[in-house]
């Protein structure tokens, strides 16, 4: 059996300086695929950041293959276009602990699932409010690696 390294991505719905953020995500994904035995990438689909991350991972998979990684959509509630999602993502998961969560709290609970089921959280959080910020705060209280992505270049 091989060692699975679990990585979740969390970020704001809207992304400023899209190309720069995308470049950072790509570098992180490539490095993880190169250095880890097997990586499960956990993503949502609730905004620009989530969709960009999935797109980057798919693009990197074309270059590196899928032998040591998988792109997993973790949904907070049942979705209508499940068949399309199953074609795009390597897997689609609906965690059992979310089954009876009210839909207004489902994304928050899914984000908590990310923190509780990952060794690493890649976070694009540029302001100190909202769901992504709250998820980051929870991750900071846990013993997981946090990689922060910014929309501003240093210097």
C-alpha cells in the first residue's frame, strides 16, 4: 500500500490577479505530484478559485499523468449535474456526515470536512471574513500544513 497525502483547496469565490494566483496553484500541484507518493486533491466547485484549481490540476495531470494523484470533487449537498461532474473529476464524494446538514450550512460543514480530512490546506484568503477565512482559522487550530496563496507579488 502507498502513502496517501490529502490536500484540500479553499478560497474566495472571486479571484483577483487571476494569472498570478493560477501560477502559484500550478507550482504547488506540480511540486506535490513530484514529491509525494500519492496525492488526493480535494476541491469544491463554488466559485472562481475552486474552478481554477480543478482546471490547473487537470492541466498538470495531462503533463504528469494520474498514476500518483487524483482530483476529487467533494460536494456539500446533492447536485443536479452529477453525471457531468463524474466525467470531469476523477471522483465525486458526498461525505456521509453532510447528509443531514441544512443546505445553508452545507458549504461550511464541507469546508470543515476539508480541514478534518487533509494533511495540507492550500488557502487563497485575502480578507478576514467569509467562509474561506473561517475555514482557514479552523485549519490554523489543527495540526495540518497550510500554504497561503496571495494575489500580490512581493516587492
